[in-house]
């Protein structure tokens, strides 16, 4: 048990900001075990109480936050990786010259279009022609 | 939460990888093979086409078709050692990828099969596989595909070619 005078000294040092962590602990412990009606007593008990509530609260939030941020990080990482991977995969054969791309596209469309037309005249096996067939017949 | 993350991850991967995966597979397979021509045109290129000049009907139609496309890929070779096996393999890969056969054209020279993948009445992807005596070709277009327009484009261009030939004949006469 500390003497009143020692507490007075410590308090004086405390308000000057000169106490060490150990001395502050002593002060807090003292006011916890000797709840008085003085302002200091209220103050130190308030600090103790505040400390415990803050701790519990932050514990709950941080756990949830960790999940959300982990989920977000993984999602962003995977999407980015997939995008980069996809791009890298597509790149090697991509035509950069618009003129060449134009020619290639024209040829490809003509090839497909030509077959679509031939398909109507030639012997053909049709397994599924539904709407596409109707459209083509309307057209020709 | 774990499940949600898993589902989101899975969805993002599948949706990104789905378009033109069959052709991409063949492009990768013959990446180092010089006898195979591999071509890829991106949606960015298609948007550039619309800035080119064009007033003829077939040109307008061409821009209209390409503006709705997201990509085009071609893998082709003029000289393959086993065209039949390659053709059969490609057809089976296309079927496995969930495509429905639209039409088959067979003649003495070549086999052509066109397959499509539809979603909500819209054709999202079209793959044409062609196999000849020594030739093999796989063409895929991806985006919003209107068969009617593509067929019309081919007929318009054929007519133009004929006109050109007629004019040429007249010029010679």
C-alpha cells in the first residue's frame, strides 16, 4: 500500500508528463484498488474502463475486417492474374496493322458467308437450323 | 464468406476464359509450327475499321458486322500431314465446348462444318472448321453475330467481283 504522499508525488510527476510507464501502472493500480471520490480517482478509473472497452471492440472489428480485406485481396489478385494471363495468351498472334486486320477479317467473313450460301445450294446435313435458316431463306 | 470468395473467383475465371477457347487452344498447340498461320483480331481493331472510309453498300455492311464483334481468330495451314485426323479432332473439340452444329457442307474437295453457340437467341460465337486433302482451317468469330448479314456480305462481294470481271471484259473488248 502506497502512502498518500507518495501518490501525491507521483500525480505531480504524472501531470508534468515525467512519470515512467511503471509509475503510471502503480498509479492506475492504486486508484483501481482504492476508488475514491477525487477527480484523479475518476480519471484513472475512466482510463482503465476505456482501455478495456476499446480493446474488446477493436478485437471484434479487426477479425471481420481481416476477412473482408483477405477476400477482397484474393478476388482482386485472381481477377488481375486472369486478365494478365488472358492478355498474354491472346497477344502473340494479334495483328497490330489495321490494314492487315481488315483484310484478314474480310477474308474470314467472306469464307463464312460463302459457306453459309453454299450450304443452301449444296447437299447439306442440317441438324439445327431454326432461326438461322429462316433468316437466311428470307434473305435469298 | 469463404464460399462467396470461392464463387466470385470461379466466376471471374470462367467468364474471362470462355470466349474463343477452342481456337486459342489450337493456336497455342501450333504456336511454334511455321506451317500454320495464326491470326487474331481484337475488338479494338474492329472499332478502328469503322473509322475507315466507305460508302458502298458492302462496305457499310462490313462495318456494321464488325462493329458488333469482339474478336476473330484463325488457325490455318495449307500443308498438313494428317488433315482428316486434325479435322475430326477439331470437330470433337468444338462439340465438347458446347457448340451446336449449324451446317455441314461436303464435296470432293473439302469438308466444312459451321457450329454456333447461342445465348438468349443471340449467336455469341461461330466456329467454322474446314478440312481438305492437305488443308486445315479453323475460323472463329466472337461477339454478336448476325448470320443474315454475313451471308449478305458474301453475296454482295461476289456480285461486285462479277461486275468487276464484266467491266474488265468490256475494257478488253
